[in-house]
C-alpha cells in the first residue's frame, strides 16, 4: 500500500466499546485526535483533553458526538498534578466514571546533547513521563472505587500508554524524548505488574513513523519521504488511524488477557531493516 493511501476508518466495530467512558490526553490533533475519534466510533463516550487550541479540541468533541455518543473537551496540563486531579474528578462527576485512559499527551524539544538546556530536558520528561504517571494514578483510583462491571467490561479499567519505537531505538539529537519513552516502557510494565491482580490492564502502543504535525519535516518532501521509507520494511508511512485501531483493540475485551505488553505499530521499523541484507 502506498504511504499516500487514505487510512481506513471503517474497520472498527461500531459498538465494541459500548457504554464505556474514555479519557484521551493530548487529543486535539494527530494521534490523540485519531484515537479519540476511534474510541467514539467504537461506542465509547470520550473526553478530549487539550492544553492549547481549545477550538480544535471542541471540534474533535463535536465530531465524536456525531457518532451518537457523549463527548466533551477538557483543558488540563498533564504535567500539573492539581490540573490532572481536577480533570479526572470532573470526568467522574459529569460522565459517571472512567473505564479507559489513553495517556497520549507528549511533545519534543530537540537539541544535540551538549546544547540541550535543562529546561528542554525537564519539559519533555514532565509531560511525556510524569504526565502519564499522574493521569494513570488518578484513573486507577476511580477503577478501584468502581471495580469490575461485567456488563461493561471484563476489566476494572484499561490504561494505554503512548510510547514510541524510541523506547527501544536510540535517537541521536533527541535524548530527552528517547529517555522519556524508555521511562514510559518501564513504568507501564511496573504498573501492569502491580495492578493486574485488581483486573486493571496496563499496556502500551509504540508508534513508528506516523504522519502527524510533530514530525512533519520527516515526510513532507519527496526526498524526506524516501529517506524515511528506508527505515520502514512495510514501505509506507503510518497514519494516525493505524494507532487508533491498535488502541481501540487493546482497550477492548478482545485483548482481555493482554497485560504489560507494548504493541509496536511501526511497519517493521523495530526489525532494524539495515540488517536485512546482512548488515
């Protein structure tokens, strides 16, 4: 399939997540937006979190509502504890509970190692790692309070952490980002181990090269696209919907026995394609 082919949007079973309440952080664009739409298309009520661009978030919420489910846009900076607590409390009050957390919010502040400032390092760790910790902690409190509701889901709650192939692949010039995603990997596994006995499932999705605004320069020109495709055995650049499909599946009872796993959605990037011909 060509990387320019339109991503399929009709493969998600319409009522797979019927009656569930989902929170997606950083959901006003890119992967977060596609994921929020995918969850809504699958029948979940969805809270669209954002930290900027309120109008875009509200447009996503309106589109989700067109699927016949509830949706709302909540502003919160996931790196700020008090804002995360307020957001989850508001969701429980207005939506009744939370069944699914997709800890997606993330950013990059790129620089070569010796030119990277402490502020660049700290900002990425604060959002990409601490933000996931705070959101997972608050969601877990609600999962424990409510417990398993069999008519809704076999799990008491589902957490999907958004990681990256760079939890595995080093990335020169991006030490803060790669370190944050390596931290997400171990945090996810540790949470999964601790929470599984309570029927709370924690997993991660690790995208490869996906056509989003954050990495626009990597695929925007024919030359950049050709260079990028050398890293992808499947010979296409991913679409945000590819990630949405993976998240919806992991959040559903179809994956009820999947715990502590990272699902790489990368077209084979983590197969180290440079060694395909012997290195």
